[in-house]
């Protein structure tokens, strides 16, 4: 059974459950013997949830179990005896047979064994899809009928429906937490494998980064991440912030204090559109437009050997990208300052500019700082701009016209090579990812605490 058709059938049974549950509640209510505890529509939702949720839960479980059942059925076919013993080759042939089974008219296997297994694969998938679909429909019907039979005047349908909705909201909230925890644990597990081969001190405090040439006896000598940390800080937290903070703050001041309502109505959405531009577009812009311009400017200043993949080119474009982050937070912070403070300053004879610089900005400073911290965490985690515009050379330099690299750039380079997965070179990407994860997490925590303290000050 087609999965989309199955979902429509379950939704249809849910709709039927809602209509029949509501109709039975109305019939009881019109009888007048007893007053309903809940509204008729809430009785309908009670029947609908009982009809839909168990069936959807079974479909989710069956979707994770059916591939294994199909694989077992295919391996029991006589043609499966010709499959190679090597697990990777066997999986490749089974995947090819699955592709042919799903497109029998347009696809043909390159391997004859996979072609022979296409028909058993299609038969097994059809059998288990119909089996799962039938069970799901029966569950929806059975649970819906059970809930419909319980509809009566004293049934607390509203409370039970609200409890189900609250449980669904709790599960939705836990998904984000569990996802973050899963990311952290996966990074931690692979990082521990890396630190079994490379000492932690060599990784965190080493100044030489050259993963292309690793001494097997002392791999830590070539995997010192200090140049990467410096490049990430220099590009994302220095150059980018020198662009984003002044322009973001000045644009927020203009929009909140000087711009007419009609100007603000179109200028603020236009500014915030910068946050919606794909980062790959910024990367192309940095690599094809900004980087050559920066190199030509360096030549004019008397630096003929300036790099075309300079830290300045990536930092400038990254700063433009995060201007909306700083501007929006500063805008909200300035607008949240009580009007009495502004009016009191003007009443004391202060000019508009003096009120902004001596009253509004100091009062809004915590929110501005929080916005800057969030922007920094966004900048140091940026990937596409530095991949396309920054260099892969790990240098510790203060010259913005020289090459520099970042943690995210090196993670991409390490994971796109042909090295073994268990090698220190590949595992170093997970250690870099864990370090970047911890840094951005700490910055976000500090920013959120600053925002919370700021909001409490004016409540």
C-alpha cells in the first residue's frame, strides 16, 4: 500500500471518528437526561485522536522494522546465495536491486545478481507494505470504535484531549533537546577516539596544523589546532564584527529614532532580507567579487604578494551577512527602553543625539551585547563563505590581507578526503566540531542570560 494513500486513509478514519463522536454526543445532549461534561466537538476530537494516534504510532514503528523484514526475505531467496560475503558489496547489490524494484520500467541493474533479486525485493516490499497498511487501518478502526463506545454524558473528553495535546507538545519540545544531546554525544564519542591517539594538550595548544602529513608515531605534532582557532576568531569575531557592529547599531538607531514610519516600513524588512540570502550566494560574492577587489586594494597599498583568499575578504562578507542579527537585537533593545526615560531626558534640555548616546544606548546595552554575542556565535559557525573565500593555510597572523583558515573550513576539508575513517586525520574533524559546538553553546548561554537579565530590568 502506498504510504501517502495509507496516511489519507488514516486521516479519513480520523475525520469519520470526529463526525460520529460529535453526532453521538449531540444525540445524548438532545436527549436531555444528563448534561454533557464537554462540548460535542471535544467528544469528536476524543474519538478522532484515539483513531489516528495509535495507527500513526504503529506506522512509524513499522517503517523502521519493514526494511529489515524485506532484507531477510530477500536473503532467503535462492538467488541470494550468489551474493558476495563482503558486507559492503552485499549492501550495494541489495540497494541496486531495491532501486530496480521501485522503478521496473526505467531502471536496470548493472549486476545480474541484483537484477535477479529485483523481483523478490518488489514482492517482499509489496507484501510487507500491505501487511503494515492493513494492520494500521484495523488499529485505527478498532481504537476509534472503542473511543466511540465510551462517549457518554459524564465522559471528560475535554480533559483527555487537552492531556493528549499537552503530551504531544512535550514530545515536540523534547525532540529539540534530544537532537542537541544526540549531536553532542556523537561528537563526543568520536572525539574520545581521536584523543586516544592524539593528546588533548597537543590538539588544544599545538601551533602546527598539517593533517596532510601526519607522523604515525607522534600524530599530535601535526594536529595543533591553535592556528584554526585563531583564524576562526580573527575572521568571525574581529573582522566580521568590525563590519556588523557599527553598521548594525547605526541602522537600528536610525530606524528607531530618526526614520519616518513610511521609511521604516520598507527599510527594516529590506535590511532583514539579508538574513534570508543563502550563504552559498554570499560565498560566491566573496570569492568572485570581494576577494579580487581586496587583493587589488592590497597591491595598491604596496603588498604585491597579497593573497586572493585573504581573511579580510571572508570577514567582510561575513560581517555583511550578520548585520541583520545585530540590527534586529539592537532595534528591539532600544524600542524596549521605557518612553519615560527618553521623555525625561528631552524635558531636561538634552538634544536628541545626547538622549540617544547618554540615555537610550546605555539602557539598551545589555540587549545590544546579547545580539553581538549571538552574531559572533553565528559567524564562527559559518561554513560556506569560508569554504569558498578563505584559504586552507593555517597561519597565525594579524595581517588581514594574508591567508587564514577556520575550524569549519578544515572540517569540510577533512571529511571530503579519502582517508580512513579511523585515522587521526578524519577523527580530527569530530574533535574540531566538538570544540566549536562547546564554544557556540557557551556564547548562546551567555547571550540568553544577558537577555533575560535585561528583560527583568524593565518589567
